[in-house]
């Protein structure tokens, strides 16, 4: 029987506007109410995942930063962390200071997101009330950042030119946006499967008792590891190839569909949850 459900965010639980798909949210809440652990698993930051979890009305485990970070939102306890080594992170910050480039560092739950500098445009777009501008940031970093971000056109090109796309203790991923690019710096080889596996070891849950849902290339290893896996029909083909079930393309609520499939297979234990699914399906 399924004891833990691990659910991706973008393209899976969230729609193209980053809204929680309504019936998917309802069914995850029903699972949580019956004692099944619901773990959000995302490439996004802990902060984004935490906000989605609060909108769901849930608490508990979150796997964020593409598997580099795992924590319990109800207690603040970290169970998994693989950040950028402190000396390397300081090197990136010093580079940004020399180049007069803004750099953004995620340190962990209940810690502010810290910056080395702001200009007005970045302040309006990026800064949140809880964020902090930290003068001499390189010297004041005391924990390994989970992720570091640099945005711009010239800025991203200069970073790649000076550091390359990877090293022994970091790797860069470039994300194109209208009018600018953003580069993410993280520890090498991080994966959602790593965070999920460490959570299940902590909770003494077998992979066979885990249902994972996802749509992207960064979900493939998580889907492969889980005992039961559901891939979104509109997602990556590589995810389809490792999944036990693929939701219909264009389905408006793939999480609801995938969990309903698992219930129909007898993989979810409680009648109350089944009634919640059936009620949602008929509404």
C-alpha cells in the first residue's frame, strides 16, 4: 500500500499559470487527512514549494532545489542538504562583486534569501520583504548555499566564460526568458530521487510504498525509483518511458487522474480517500 506520495509542481500539480489544479489539490488534501504523507518535490526553491504547500493547507516534507534540499515545514528540521561548497560559493560572490553583478543565494528554510547588491529594477522584480542585502556577502556566508542565481545577458555570458558550465563541485544551468537569461548554480548531479530516497530512509518507508508523479526530465530518476510512478501525458517522453501509468494528454488534472488510477489498482488503502476521489470525479 502507498504510504507516501511525492508530487512535482510545474506541469504536474500546477497549471501553466502556476495555479494549483483544483481537483488535484483536493485529492492531495484527502490523502493527507488519511495519514498518507504528501511530499512536494520540485526544481524550484524551498520558498516557492513552501508557499504552494501552505496554499494546499498541508505541512510536512518538502524536496526542493531539484533534490538538493529536504526539510519538514512543520518542525523546520532539515533531513537532506547538498549545497555548493562554501569556498566555491564565496568565489562566485567575489566574482559578482568584481563584475558589479547581482547574485542571489538561497540558504535554507527560515533563513533569508541574501543578495550582494541591488539595482532598482532588480529590487522591484526580485526582492521579497524577507530578503536581505548583505554587504561583503562573501565573507559573511557561513552555510553552503543551496543555489545561486545570476540573471542578465552580459552577466550570464561573463559567468559562463569565466567558470564554464561545470566543475568538480558545481554545475550551471541556463534558463532563457524574454529579454534576459538566468543561470542557476548548484552542486553537481543533484536529483529529486536523492532527496526522496533520503526521506524514505529516514521514515523507514520502502520504495514499493511510494507513489511519484511528475512530468519533466528532472523527474525521471524519481519516477524510476518509486515503486509506483505516474507521468503526465503532456510531459517528457523520457518520463513516460519509466512510468507505470501515463495520464491522458491534455488532461486538466493529471494528479487527480493518476491518484485515482492508483486507487482503482488497489494501491491506496482507505475507503474515505476513495470516496473523496469518486466525489471529485463526479462533480
